[in-house]
């Protein structure tokens, strides 16, 4: 105890007798022999690592596309997805990935002060371009998040259509929220709530580990729940895949409509051939489309109005707003406990009024963002309703280009594929030979 | 039949149009962002030591097993005290380098005798970056005196996560993004002292450090 007092007294003495150069600090002594060194700091890490990521991504995308579309080999795709899980997941620790890069791109577009590395731009754009031409081969065997779910999808049940369409809106809402939060520099939501990165790092937030385990357990029965009903990048890829130039086909040749493939797809991504609509169906369909088109603007306006109420809750994720709220509660005596953040704020001796003003400005900004998010959700819903009211016609079993992740599970079950591989004889040829 | 082939032609045309438009959009987006890179450096995380309160979150929240945050010593701010509040635990037994007297849990602060002047003994304190875990105990201790010890994100270790886990956990919001070609922030006072030192042609190492430091 006395020693502690001694230390404090010495400190006080030294502070009082401090020289003028450093204000109230103890002066650095002027040594006769010993020059005062300057500490050094290490330089920034090599950027070579980033380009290893870009090259390995391009290589994996190339292989996945080749094996899905040309050789049609499920086994190769499966092995590639395991390698991707090991390399992008466990070795590179799931970071940086194209899914998360979405946010860097959003931040770079909205805040010019933030400069995104070229490697990250390539990482973001490359899978999008490949999807635009070849379908979602990125999801098939390159994405480590997809790979870990692909492994557990063994007992799939078919998700009812209404539930599937409702849930498939979530990725778009998530995408909108992630872009808004990234653009304001508040948070990188996709990274913060990544359910599998804790497995890759063998370390992480307990709640997210539980979330990840839940997703894997659900994934046994509902194939790839994260990819289908959460992944914001998957939402983008789904749109692009719809317009892809080449896409995996289930039969390598003419479909014989045996419907063996339909049951094997764990992702419910195979569309049946359509039956020709009757004139009454056509008339009803037109009426429905007209009704949906008329209500679409109303939906957007309604969600924009709902969005005006979103600003408050959204701003609660902002650390400055959180701090202002905590400080306000402390000043009003509403809470007796202080947080580390409020202690740090008081130690900095910043006036509370300044903090309130800053937090108020942030809140206003989130008010506008809430409306933007509302409009976005309304648009997504309206487009979904319109797309549900428009029917294409199919004469054979086809992969649903939005939902199909090119995993190649259906190939093996297709009799036409078995003929191509020479494992069974073409029925038509057999008839001729007998 | 004619109308159905017309339909499919029209559909193909639309689909091709969308694809070309999509490819052009992504191409120009990439070009735009890549072009901007020509004007400024990429960004990396750094902590502002003037805002740091030494809460020790840096040691535990980093996604790396051993944090990318380490302590550095600004020798020009150091008082070379015998009784160093950044080195000795408040309950020290003796002014020796025995482990029980030290504040640092890993013994990463190295104490070396320099000179004795006017009955006062002066010691130099350096940080062993290999053993430092970035807990900030010495930073908090040193803050009682000169505050010459402070934490920094070391860029040979930092993997520059999108959402820096420490930045998220930092109670004083001390984490900022800096341009990668000047990835360090010094304490305001340390910066002023370094600037003065770098003007002296004898101090090449000070100028080298100046080149890595961002101005506020």
C-alpha cells in the first residue's frame, strides 16, 4: 500500500517538475552516450496473397463450369467443392469472399474515400460474369458456404411452393439491407452474420455457431437453406443465371420425360413440362397479370410508407447512436451501470451535446435509408408477384435457371445420360436389334 | 408454328439483350472502381492511439489466434523512468525484472539500464513484438505518466477483414480505415516529435517512419 502511494507521489512529483518541451510530461532525458531510438513499424502485407485468391477463384470457376457443362461429372464437381471448402474455407478462413465483396463494392461506390482493392473488384465481378454465361457454377463447387451445405443435403424434402416463393424474397431484402448498411459505413452485415465462418476459423461468436449448426441441421432436410433463402449474392446470381447463354441441361440429348430427375433434386430447382393452357386459363392469367400490374405501384408506395418507420430501429445498429442513447440514459439517471463505451466517451471529455447532434444526424440519415429500403422491398415483392403471374412453356424437364446451382446431382439419374455414358443401351436401338 | 418461332426469336433477342447489358454493366463497374484506384491507395484498418482506452479488447477480439494489434514504444515521448508505471505492477515487490513485478502478462516489455545522471537511474523500455499480445496493460499503466506506449495494428499480421472484429468491439470507436501506403496513426504528440526529428538529416529512420504514417 505504502509502495503504491510512493509510486503515485513520485508520479505527481515528476508531473509537477516536468519540463516545458512536452508540456506536463516527464521530459525525455538527454543522454551523453545513448541516442534516443525511433521505433519502427512493419510495412503493409504483400498484395501477392490477394492475387493468389483471384487466380484460385478463376481456376475453380473454370473447372466447375467445365465439369458441369462439358464433362457433366458430378463426382468431379463434388471433389472440387470439397477442395474449395478446404482451400477457401479452412485455409483462407472464408475471407475475402465474393459474397462479402458485395459490401466493399457498395461502400466504394457510395463513399469515394474508401478505395476497394482491384483484386476485390475481380472477386466480385468474375462469378457474376461467369453466371451470366454459364449459370450458377460458382454455387456448384466454388463457394465454401455452398460446399458445406452440399455435404449435408442428404434427406431432402420438397418445400411447398408458397413457402418457397415467400422465403426466396428474404435474400433480396438482406441484399438491400447489406448494401445500405455498407454504403453508410455502419456495418458489414453479411460478414457479421455469416453462419459458417466460425467453423472455418474454428473460433467465433457462440450465437452464430448455434445459427450455423441449426442451418446445417435444417440443411439435411431442406437443401442449402443459406444459399436459397438467405444468401444475398445468390439472389444476384439467380437473376443473372436466368439470362445465361449456356446452362446445365439435365438430359445430354432429347428429354424422354421420364421424370426421374425431378425427385432427386434437393433444391426443388427442376421445372416440369407445362400443359397447354385452355383459352379460359389464358383469359384468367391475363386478368391476374393486369391486376398485379395495377397493384404493383400501390405495393411499392405501401412499403415506402412502412419504411418511414424503419429509420429508428435501423439506426440502433449504429455505434454512435447506441452510445448517445447510453449517455442520455446515464445523464437522466435511468441507468446506474456504465458501459465501456460510455466510460471511454467520458474519458475523452467530449461534450454530450456534440454526441447528441452527431447521433441525431445519423438518425436522420437512417430515416432516408429506411424509406429507400422500404421502396426496395416493395419493388422486390411487386416483381415477384409479376413473375409468378407470367408462365413460360416447356416441353421437357428443365432446370429452373434461377434456382439451379449446377450441382449435377440429376445427371446420374437421367436414362439419356446413362445411354451417353454407355452404361445402358438406347431403348430405340435395342428395339431395332431385336 | 410461325408465331411460335417468332416468339422464341423475340425471347432470344430479349435474353441476349439483357445478357449484353449485364456484362456491360459489370464491366463498366469494374472499370470505374479500378480507375478510381489510380487516384488513391487502398484502405486498411488502424487504431487511433489518442482514442484508445486500453480496454484489452484488441487482444481477444481479433480473428487471428494472436492479435494483429501490438504495442509500440515512442522513445521520444518516454521519460525513461526507473519506476515505470507501464512496466511495474502497482503491487510490485521490488524494482527488479522478476516476473511477479511486471505488469506485462507475457514479459514482452524489455527493461534495459541506460545511464545514471544526478543520482537518477534511467532505463529504456522496448517491446518484444514476438511476445506482445496487444492486451494494452502497459498502455494503461503508461497513460498515468507520459503515454509513450501505445497500441497499433501491425500490418504484417493484419488480414484486413471487411468487418474488423476489434473495430466492432472497440468501446471508444478508435478504429479507422487508412490508405494502405500510409497505414499507421501515431499519437498526436508522437507525430509532432517525429516530424521535428525527421527534419534532422541524421535521422533517416525517422523519415522512414514518417513515410508510413498518415497525417490527421
